C-alpha cells in the first residue's frame, strides 16, 4: 500500500514555523501527511520533482469581490467563478474570501445561490464575508455564523446620506455599528469595517470638484477628496466602539501612514485589532503615470505612505496583505477621476508583488511573507485547515521560481476585467505550480482544466486550530 498519493521532492519549503528547509512533502487524501528529508518518504503514486523551486503555503487572499460585469455585489454566473479562480490559481492563490453585498436577508436564497454558482466552476477554495446593512441581516448574524460558517462581517462606515445607494444599500449609523460589534462578539466572529468618514469627505470632494471640475488632478485629487486622516478617524471610532463591545476588528485595506498609526494606537489602548493592507498601497502612489486606472477606495496615497506601510510590515504592525480584487471591465474607468469606477483586479499579481517588491527589493523574509499571505489570514478568518505547510493541514502549495524574471502583460491575464495596474511591470519571482488539496490547479505555468469545479466552500470558524 502506498504511503502517499503525491510526493513533492527536492524543493526548498517554507514551513509552518517560518523556517526554510530542503524537505519532501508527502500528500495523502488532500492533506499533508509527511514532511521528511529529501528521499526519505518511501513510496507514492506520483513523485513531482521540484528541484530549484521554492514552496510556500497556498496563498489565502482574504479580500476580493466577485461580481458580474459592472456589478461587484456578488457572483451572478458560474463564469464569474471560472475566470477569477483561474486568475487566483495562476497567481498561487489557493483560497480566497469574497465580500457579498445585498440589502435582502442572505438566508432568502442569496447565500445558497452564490455558493452553488461558485461550486460549479471554482478552481480554488472559496468563502464569503457578508456585508451587514439592515436590521434583518443584523438579527441573523448568529445564524449566519452557525449555519453558513461565516466568521467575518463587513460594515461600510460610509453608508450615510445615500452614499451606499450605488451598491443598493441603506444608510446606517454608529448605533448600528455598535450593535453589529455586539453581534460579532456573541457569534465568535470578526468585524471588517471599511474605515472612511464620508461626511467629512464630502467637504473635501465638493471643494475639489468646484476648483477642478474635470478631475485634472487625477489620483492626487481623488486622494485629496478622501484624505488619510479620515481613514484614521474612522479607525479610532470603530475600534473604540468595538473595544467596548469586546469584538475583534480586522481593519481592511489600510492605505496610509495615518491609518496605520491609528491602528497601532488603538492596540495600545487594548483593541483586539488586526491590520490588512493591499498590494496597490505598497506599489502605487498618486504620481503613478497610469492615472485613473488605479482609482480605488480608499485611494492610493503618497510615496511616503507606501514606505510607511512597508515599514509597518517590517515592524509586525501589519498582519495581512490582500488585493481588494475587483473584476469590473476596463471600460468602467472612463469619464475622468470623478466618474470612473473604483477598483481593479489583483489576484494574479499578489504573490509576485510580495516576492519582487518585498523579498528581493526590501529583504522581507519568505517566512514573513508566508505569514502575511497565508498563516495570518487563515487564522484571522477561521480557515482552520489552511495557512501552513504542516502535517494534517490541507496540501495547498504555491510553488515558485524565486529568481525568474518576467514582465506582466495584462493581455494574458486570466481575470475577465481585461486590464491590470501592473501591466508592463518587471517582476522577480514567478508561480510555476499551484496545488489545492493535493491536486494541481496550475502546473508548469498553465491552467489545469481538470481543476474546474473542484474548488470547495470554506465553512469557517474562528478560534484555535
């Protein structure tokens, strides 16, 4: 009887403790069954030679938006899962968690529909965060956690004065925020707030639109209309309320030095707070020549903010790096900075950015990158079987040629958005294979069509494990 179904042999492996060792990985029934010195695992149905390559734990992108066309609220067709999980697999992402936006109760068919849609064509494993915006949804948070296995709930702090109408959402207030924090605590979940003070932002927006009605100021104007201190103020507000409700907070898409400083200050006050930034805030700034292609909420900031976030990574102040991947088509960027839709795809470039800009350029260790992209998001979001290369964990592997140099080309990327803010960028470090629960989703630089429909829904529960 064979000991393993697959043995990955000859590569250097980033292990669960962050060390990098030349070891073999044995896989049986989708789990890591053995980790041993090269050649010491006896037998397997298949031996995969990965000499010269580096194995990281499968990447967990805990912040994406599946949608359909210009609608980013939720997937509407199996093709939405097909193209975006193809993009994930090509980038070494083995699991992602997508935000779902609705004003109706999720138990009224929405949840089961989106799960079924994704299961038909997903190539990687997937989960959902639920955006909570109505009293009916709020009352159902404990049920969503228990029945659906959803352990993270989002609130758009800017849903005031009709600002959420473009997403079909009603207004909320800080009382609603506090009650959601209470529900999150009672359910053993985590609160994921979008931190911006929109009422103050309107003041800056109106002034800038008056002085620059055509948006010639581009990305700098967009950042000026939602300045960093409004992110910081919202961090302080939500953290204070959540601290008194004893609810953990995961600050999503931290974009600025001020937002990060506010998070660090709230931790010192006792807030149970983790911080996520996204690749665009580590690479792009308001002077980027590609202009409104990089419009996003919150905005990209100055070069000093970029370096402050990298320093936050070095100091351990930032816990996770994600993408906020949105796959609206490029046509949504038309109309100038005031009218263009925010967001862009990023799944395929998440790991390459961190290897090239983080590891090679700034000396961030592979163990630290594995924590930021795998172990920490898996732990924070309750993906208990994910996040580390360790016996008993899912055999999710991102296998890379650490020294491969290549140039990104948006025309060959798999997302149906059809564009990338990294088009033409030169990277060092390229994904060669992506393995999900022991099976190839991406092999030798090519998608594996046999992986279509093999992605599984992640029932998540926070806590130890």
